[in-house]
């Protein structure tokens, strides 16, 4: 193994502490000393595994550059140390420091704010790239003439909107440049991109995140910028005319927690959810919602207070109890948590024992959790959980003329972004390319369409790959995710292909196994990196033969040679297989990914076990769990049968009405299966590790969640059966109003009455897709379109004939419910009738559901998180 090519800083520490003769970035001497002391400690920590974190730098750095680099390296997570070069961070530091001279506000930023919220290139858990360097000049030109941070922040958000719009995507967070490349991103990617743009212009910015909403199954992220000592918010890539505005304002007022992560040792005065040496989780909820500080007391079976118990205030969402925070009790057995005014279940864990209790902070500020009192085998508990009450909305104070100006800007920016999208390779060009390479036209067209702005890399990939391997290349491209197609370079995918097919021309497995578990470079939610060649050269021939003969010896080697340092990887970005082997440090997930990568490099089918995420390898046509840590040592299999108690039309679905969690000795961890996976698709004898399990069920009604908790014990070699009983709302739905179903709309140049399409109910929607609330609403429906199809109700999208909105929203990929109709509401008479308002006073989007007799059971004005789900739950069951 060659020595890692690392360098920088350690030899400079004594010099910097005693002789800062030029300008200092860190002006507080004691804090500067702490930074360098922490840097030394981290260097020593890595030296224990034989990894030289830094060598003497030959670069001529100013004092501010030394201090910036020291701050970054003292506190950066393991993933950044392992997978990014020193040059990358030095470039970022220099560009961050440039902003102090290049912008009028540069010198106004306090040093600690600059360190936490301008200097770091990492925003959250994204795959970092060279965004700050590549787009520095473009942003600088865009902001020429702007004198205040507020003006600049608003303008940057317009720039971001030119580049990116909202689309749902998988949980891996693309880097800013990859997000620009595809011109779309989910809220976590939009906010990461926008924060990166702000920081590139020297504006302190941070991503605000609500881990889960209390009133709907979803979450959200947005952006705050620092202006003259205050933090103000904005919707990422969703420009409003002023700050502290966004479609999410009202949902945020019902949040149970909003927070942000401050990079580095934090000394600020804000309320903290968690404080560690390398970072802090800042509780920002006071800015958005009514809050209360609750006191949590943890007792053991003898009613003694428990010190250092892990406490997780948990919120029902996606059919699980999701921990909003991880706290620890003090010597007196207590801890404090600032939260919103909705129901929580507070779980506590200590020495293999656990307990939980419900609290409603609206009526109580104290809860006692007793360990060991609950959760025994076959125990069942029911809860009715209420979110914070909906509050009176803020009045809209933005003048109409300002709104109109902003709307025109948005239209212009949409056209700029759409022009970029239109510049992507055309369907005709793709067909011509496929024919010229003797490739399957349909297959290649699908690959290019899903790759979006990354089409040039796909084209290069097929050109550079020998034709004899084109079929196998298509197999590879069809097992990775759409996001992988959008942000993976050709050379990386080509390397995975050739290192596999040239090493294993006669692989001896069926194609499905080989393609999914050997050829496939996608393992978990990590960025695809070129690890096969490195792994192949890292191990000796004798090691590789021993590994191939017995794959468990791979796990033995890794368990002996890799230090598990999960707390070092606090942003939870998976470390690459190469990075783990180089540094000798890993978290549990990255170690499992490495095991799978080594297996696949050696031609051994391997995967992360569905549900638990443990590493497995295939041998003798059976999957075997690799023993990488004590958690999996001597762990035997048990079997579970999940039975539905309700009618087939109400089949439970995973993450929608039920989830299953396993107690791993420290906490209950929800098993990871596909979203909306129906209960019938789980095998009758579901194979799981032995242990204690928790089945959570939930039914989200209009005002509360009816939840059930069922504990069970799975014994090795034995089978257990759990009935998945989703509680029903016993209160009948009550009509809200009655409308005239004789009202007419235009469709295909003919007049139709509403009642013509309402034999199974009708959903009417007025939406402006050119505005973010409308876009978010339309993204609510794809995952639920099958449920709406079963109900059979029609969807009628309406607009005034002078508007050109409706033809655009019916939908190029069939993502909306299949029974969707577009129509014109002449003079918006139907809108006026159902809303009781003048059309200009209605806050779009407007969604209603009516029966054939005109009885309205659902009415929603303005976008609300989870509108489609709330609509579904308020349609009377036939």
C-alpha cells in the first residue's frame, strides 16, 4: 500500500500560535489556540491508524489562509478528510477569503459568523464539488452594483431560480454543480445549492431543516441568510420580493423542530439541540413557531434517576416515530428540549433497556420515562396524536405591483432555465446516435432522457466503451438510479464496467444476480466513485484468493484493520471504499459499503440486506450475513409473517400506514424497505435477524393520527405472526358545503356540467404551475395516483381561458392521476362560487373534492404540505 499523498499545516501550528504578524482571521487568541489544539488532536487520532493527516506544506500561505485551513481541518468530518484533496479545501478557503475584499459587505461579517457560515464548503450531506470556484466570477458579475446583503441575497435567489426548479428525487444529495446540470432538485438540494451560492458571494447562509412535519408525512428545507446580526429566511430557488416570505411560512408555524448545523466548535448564543466539539445543532424553531421547553426525566426500574441516558423526542411521520433529536440526561437524570405545541412520544434508552411516554407540550412541560416498564413481547399500545393547531395566517403585506414585477422576473427566469433544458440532446439526435453505434434505439433513448443535462457524459461513455461491451453497459446503466445517470462521469462508469467484465467474462451467475450484485457500482446512498481498480491493487493476490475462498475473511480483515469512528463522520455522508482503506477509519454504513465493494471487485455477489442494511454475500445460492461488528456476531435468523386485518381495498403500505423497527441494543431502528411497498409484497416468511421488534401503524386523519405500537420478540429459527391492524377513524366525514353541480366548464371546445364527471366524485384544482406552490402541489400526486385510480374520481384542472396554464400541467410523463381532465372556467365563475371570493382574492392553488350531489368534503386554499394525502383521506369511502 502506498503512503497517502497528504500534506499541510501541522508543522505550522507552533508558528501560528506565537507569530501572527499579519492580519488574523481568528482574532480571539484563546479560540485560535483551541482551533490549533483541536487540529493537533485530530492529527494524532489519525496517526493511530498509520494515516498521516498532514505533512509540512511547501505553499506560501498568508496567516488568514493558515487559520482558515486549520479551522476546516480541525473540525471537518471523516468523509471530507478521506475523499477530498487538500488543494480542494485550499481553493475553497482562498475564494471564501476573497469575498471579504470583493464585496461591500465582506468586512462587515463578524469572524465567528464567517467561520461557521461562509468559509465551509460543506452545507449539509451533499456530495461536494468545485461550485464556489467555477461560479465565483459569474456571481460576482451578477451582483455588481449591489451594496447590501439583503439586496444581494434576493438577487442570488433569482439567479438560483434561473438554474434550478423543484423536483422530487431520492435521498442522496447532489452537489450544487450536479443540481445545476439537471436543472432540478428536491428541497434539500435546492437549499444546499442556494446556501452554496450565498456563501460564494460572501453572504453568511445556512440550511434550515424541519426533520419531519407534525401535520403531514413530509419534511422541508429552506435557507436563512445573516443580515446585520439577524437571520432572515427565504425559499431556496423560490424567489419572493422580500425576505421572511415563503409558501412554507404557515407549515413552519406548526413545526415541532427546525434546526441547522453549525460547522466547527460553536460559541454562539443561539439555543442548541446538540453541542459537540466539531459542530453544533442549532434550534431555530423560535423564529417560526410557538415553542415550549419540556423537561424529560428518566428513571430506572427502581425509580432512580438515570445519568447519560439517550433521549429521543420522536414525532409520528411516514408511519414511524422519527427522532427529532438525540439528547443525553445529566447527572440528575434530566434533559431539556425546546419544541412546538404538538404531541410527541419520548423514547429513552440506557444499558439495553428502554421506555417511552407521550407528552403534549401545549398542556405540559414535564414528562417522566421509566426504563423497562413497557415494550415487552406482544405488548400493544394506542395513541391519538395531535399536531400543533393551525394558526391564523399572516396577512399579505406585499403591494400588488411588487408581486407583479416579481412574477415577470420568475417568468423570465423560467424561460432561461427552459432554454438551457431545450439545449440538451434532442430525441432525434439520440436516435441517430443509437443507429450510428448499432444500439437499441429505445434503450438508449431512455438512458439519455433520464440522464438529463449529463447526456454528454452518456454519449462519451458509449463512444469510449468497446462495442463488444455495449450490452453489458446497458445492464449497468439500468441498475443504477436516475440520479446516478445525472451526475456520474463517463470514466467512472466505464471503469466499473471494464474492471468487471474483463475480470469475469464467465461469471457463473444468472444475469440478474450478476448485474445487481457484482456489476452494479451502486451499493447504498453513496456517490458512485471508482473503487474497483484501487481495491484490486490494494490487496495482495494471496489475500484476494483467501477472500474469494471464504468471503467472511474479508469481514474479519476489515473488522481487525478499520477503526469505527462514527462520531467523526457527523454529516453522515458515506466514506468511499478507497477513503476507508486509506484512513483506516469508518462509520458502520461506510464499512458495510466497503465490504460489498470488495466482494463485488472479486466477483462475489454482495449487497446490503433489505430492511436491516447489514452486509451480505451470496454463497451456495444463499445470502449470508457478514460479521463486521459485534452487532452481527452470532446473530441468527428468525421469520415473520405480516397479516392484514382490513379489506383488500385498504391494504397497508410501508411508510404510509405501517413500519417495522428492530431494537439493536441501543435504539429501535426502522427497517428500510421501499416507500408504499404493499403488505402483500412482503414474503409470508420474512427473514429477519432475531431480536425485539416494534410494529408501528398509523392512520392520519384531518385532525390527528391514530397510531398503534405492537412489540414482539422473534426467536432464532422460529416464526411469529403479527396482525397489521391500521386503526380506523370512527368519526364520519361531514360535508363542508354544497355547490351547484350544474355549473359548466369548457373542454375540447364544448360545454360540460360538473355533474357529468362526478359519478364517482370529482376533484377540482385551480393551480398556477409557474409559481412554486403550484409546482409543489403537482409533485404531491405521483406517489398516490394508484390510490386515486382505485377510488375512480375524476380530476378537473381549471383555469380562465385567458390563461395558458392548463395545457402545460397535463403532464408529459403520466405522473398525475389517470382520470385527469383539463378545462377552462370561463370568467372563473366556478372558482368564485366554491370559494365565495372574488378570483383575485383566492390564494392558489385551490383544491376541492365534491360528490355527485355537490356535497364538498375537502377544501384547501393555498399550498399545504401533503395536500394530496389529506385529500385522499377526506374522500368518503364507498
